[in-house]
C-alpha cells in the first residue's frame, strides 16, 4: 500500500517527523488525499479546504503543495471529517468524507472516530491495520462547488493595511476601526 | 545568519520545498520564531498562536514541532503580524510582533508590509536582504497570558460525536442540532 508518493511505512516516518506522532486521523487523511486526487482531472491545479483542524490538514501539507501559510489550504471548521480539492478558478471540486455509515465492520476505526474510548485505551496498531485493510471503502465522495470567497478573481480585493489607534499595530482596514484584538477578539487575557 | 537550526540559505531551500516559494512573510516568521524561543525559559514546552494565517504558520511548522494538524499551533486571526509562544499549562507566554513604527529605515520591508506595490513589482531580493540586515531590530516583544480556552486542563471537555440528521455525517454535538455546514456555515454553494 502507498499513501501519496510514499510506501506506507515511509509515510508513517514522514508523519512522525512532521506531526510528532502517528495519529489515526493523519492515516485517514492520507487515504483521503489519494481518493481526492484520483477523482480530479489529470494535472488539475487545486486548492484544498479541510472541514476540521484535527489531523487532516497535516496529511494535506505532507502530501500536496498546499499549506496553511501559502493559502492553498484553508480550514472551514464544520467539525465534519472531510476535505475538498477544488479548481481555484471555477470552484468545482471533489469532497471526500469519512462515511460514518460504512464503519460498522470496522470496530477499531469506529471506536476511535466516535471517541468510544479515551486515547490511552485505544489500540493504535489495530486502528492503523484496519485503515490499511479498509482503504477507500469507508469514505464517501461528492461533487461540490465552493463559495465565491474561495475562487480566484471572485474574492474581494485585499483591504489596505492601517495602524490600529489602540495597540498601534498594523491590521486590515476592513476589519473595523480598531484591530480585532482591540475589539476583544484576541487570544489574550 | 541562522534561522532556527538552519544556515540562512538552507532555510530558504526548506521554505521553497514546503511553502512552494520564498515569500517575505516566511523570512519574517523565521526571525520571529527565533526571537520567541530566545525569550522563553530553556526547555519550555510551548504551544503557538499565530494572529494571521499568511505565511507565519509555515515558519512555525518548519521550525518547531507545532503544526496545525497536531493542535500545538493555532491561528486566531486578528490580522496582526504576530505570533505567541506560550506554556500550555500556565498560559504565560511571549508575543513577538512586527513593529510598524520601526520600519522607517527599511523601505523595502515597509513597501511589502503596507502593500505599497503589487506583488509582481516588489523586489524580493531587496526585501530579503533588508530582513537579513534588520534581524530582530524591527520586531517588538510582549509578555502575555492566553485565555483559558488555550490552556490544558482549562479547556472544555470534548463534546460527543453525533450524526447530523440532515447530511448524515458525524459532527461535534455542542455545535447545534445540525452540523455547522447544514446550518449554512459550510464552504459550498
């Protein structure tokens, strides 16, 4: 079995190096990336949306040119276990999701996915083995079209950068008369 | 000059490989990671918050164990050019930001930061050269304490996973009686 360009065991090593540990979600994510690519036209230049921030974004960052920082990978958190690869000029894409209804024959994956056991009681080797056996069988695929916000040429132009009168740092002028942090939406006490 | 564990030119190669191109923001980000680390206690286990999704998260992912998918890196978008390294048990941390008031002697950096020219008219080599010369001179540093949401043991317990009655996919039960996508907050038309 391969994940992306890597033999399975080599992918596991890449995961350890980047993600810090082998988590079931990143194995799922690797399989999902492969399904999405197989269902895109050859040579398509794609952007990616992950619907959760857990694990899946790291599979995308390991296996595709799309990263959070270069903007080709975005997270729109619906908490669903899903990723979409789409043409950034047309918005047409392929959405791959873990299909809960297909998990009945896969108790280790199901136990992990529905958080039936605390993490330290999960059998990681058993979960990974079931992912290898299940392959693409437990995933669903849909054609989708993304909203204009995610399409090149239909996005709003970037607003000018101005200085916040409160913290004196630079921020995007369309976000208000003070920066979002000074409006109370920052991460600090 | 080094960025993290890499000689400058080797960092540039790492950036090209991961981020796809050399963007000024990721050079800034590399310098910011180094400033943050120098100002943390030795051996401190840290989590990171970036206040923008542009470029900075990729510097963090290249230079630290923190990634979006493993949850040690979070983005709280205030649009300010800043990152915070903090102790995940106490919430105490160090915030590094690009200080707009210190940019007066650095026209190439200033032109990029305030988007004075479109991207294709920017002088990338000139910007990078000024970042190398400026080093930590154009950044500010603050002690901060992050909100309880970001502190281990003070976060809310994870809600159970349930099936959305509308799309039949799994989602976190505390997000509503339907999943966020079926509430209209998904990325699709």
